[in-house]
C-alpha cells in the first residue's frame, strides 16, 4: 500500500523510508542537463516535496564497505565508526570479529547487545546507523544515456536514478519499469524483458511523461538492488513523398498528421489525400486508406503517395 510522508529522511530501524533532499535531485538534473528533471526537482522544493512511495520500505541490509556508526550508551571506548569488510565482518572492541553481512541494522544492534551482555556489560544499550552506504546499488538499463550500476550513498528516488544515468535518450518510450528481485540477484536483460510483459512479476510501471510534467506520485522510492529499465519507444516508418522519410518513435498517441510532421511534412509532389497505412493485423499486412486525423499504431508504415495532378 502506498504511503505519503513529508519529504525528509527519518530513521526507521534501518529502513529506506525517505528519499534524500530534493536539492540533490536538482543538482543532479542540472549537471546532466535534463530540463524536465530539473523542473520537477525545483517544483518538489517549492511544493514541500511530498512524494509517493510505491511500496512499504525495505529494511536496509548491511554489506561490504558500509561504514557503521555504533553507539554504546555510557561506553565511549566502544562507540565509534566501523567499516564492514569484504567478508561481511568488522572488528569490535571486547568482541573481536563480528559478522554483520546480510543483517538489518536492528539485527546488528540485537547481535551486539546480546554478545556484550554475556560477561561484558549489564543491560547494554546499543544503537547502529549507517554512516556511509557503500555496499548497495541500483541499476539503470535501456534507453538512458549512461546505463550502469550506481552506488548508493543513501535513499534514492527514480528521478535521481535517471538523472545519474544522464536522463533518457531520444528513443525512450513512455514508461520506466522498476524490476525488483526477490532473491537480491541482479536481473539480466532476458529477465527484465520477460518481467516487462508479465502482470505477475514484481514490476512497478512509471509513466515518464507524467513524471516529467510533475506528477509526484510517479517519483517512487527505489530499493537497493532495484533495476530501472527504460524500454525503447515503438517505431513507425514514414515513406513516400515526405521531406525526411525514415523510422520515428512514438512516445504518446499520435495522429497521421503529427507523425508526418516528424518527417518534415509532405513534399510538393506529395498528397495529403493519398495516404496509406500498412499495418500488420493477425499476421497479415493490410493496406488502409488513411486520413490526417487517424491514429497511428506502433509498427505502422505510413506511405504518402504522389499527387495525381
């Protein structure tokens, strides 16, 4: 169930509860030169920045290279910052090597508390927070300018992830798919493609046009390990007597007139009254006489024929 909260980060037993300040999104968008993301980030600042979380927050799981800030009440010699090593362990005074890899922050607190209570301290009070997030990533794939894995320094939203990937390409479609892996594994391209067409897969679909125009409910909070996949827009082909024939990409519902405009318009020899659409229906290509106001479908070929006189 979706939850709306003020735009700030609040600790919640190690959960990823809130995104980082909107200022970070604004800066990232400005650096990468994406006006739509910049406008959205500025609007979030001016509107008080309420966003919609697409799912209940997932407890953060400690991993290698994370820096933990451990506080033991009234025990300054035990209080400090500790780096989790590659094997998921760190060295703690009195206890020696402590294994925390794969544990939530609450579980780390309980583990330290139990071990300190066994012959070292009476009723120890332990608090553990993440000083630096270094073990978790989100992955951005598909039609973005700089796809890859992005190391998390704290909670992150979809707008931030797209800004860090230098925004979408000219061929990006209308949606972004957020794929969540139940076992923590990074999904490959085949898995993402399969999930994109499934209604049962753990996929969150985000309308990028709504996101860019300021629908804050589309700016979901990402979980560590999420994969953001931006599919390519569906193509149409424009041929015949147009100025720039070729393949074009549909990002929204478009008419024949609008698609022909993308191709530079009709030439002097072309006729707006002699337009055909070649459309594949049930495996059979059909030729349809078209009007400028007719809707174009993905995969269509629009042919502008020559004037009769």
